[in-house]
């Protein structure tokens, strides 16, 4: 019973994360960094909150954050799970394709790329 109770609470964490992120935005004293962006994009993906995810994507561009593997795959995952396959595969930062702007063909990036395609293939076959 305790395991069931604990697992039912997990669903609230993405909501709490977005609430904390919203408070961060209101403070105006702090800008989301890479870690905050990756974590919040994960919550956006879980909740289908593409509007917040798009704001984070724009903020990444505005702050000129270097796209590393974590940011790249988080953007791909968020856009895919929020229902925008085109943006998952073609979103641009500084005019570059999100996947290409990663700069290296890491296993994590390729795995995410393939997971995005598999996720959508599964939906198309329903």
C-alpha cells in the first residue's frame, strides 16, 4: 500500500516544478540556467505544457545558451511529447536545426532522436 501511495504522488512533481519555475520568473532576480531549463522542459513534456516549453526555448535563444546534449535532447523530448513532431526534429536556435546544433552525434542525442520517431510511429499506428 505504501508503494502505491508513493507512486500516486509522483504525478504531482511536474506541477510543483512548473509552479516553482513560475515563481522564479516572477522574481525577476534570476534567469533560468541550463539545469533549470532541462528540468523544467522535462516537466513540460510530462504535462503537455508546450507554451511554457516554447518560452523556455525562446529564453535559451535569448540568453545564447550553448546547446549541449542535455538541452538538445530535452527540447526534442518536450516538443515530441507535446505533439509537435516538426519542432521536435526541426526547431531552430540561431538558424540551426536543434539536432545539428548539438555539435556532436552523441548516443544520447541519437537515442532521443530515435525515441521521438518511435513515439510518433506508435501514435500513427493506433
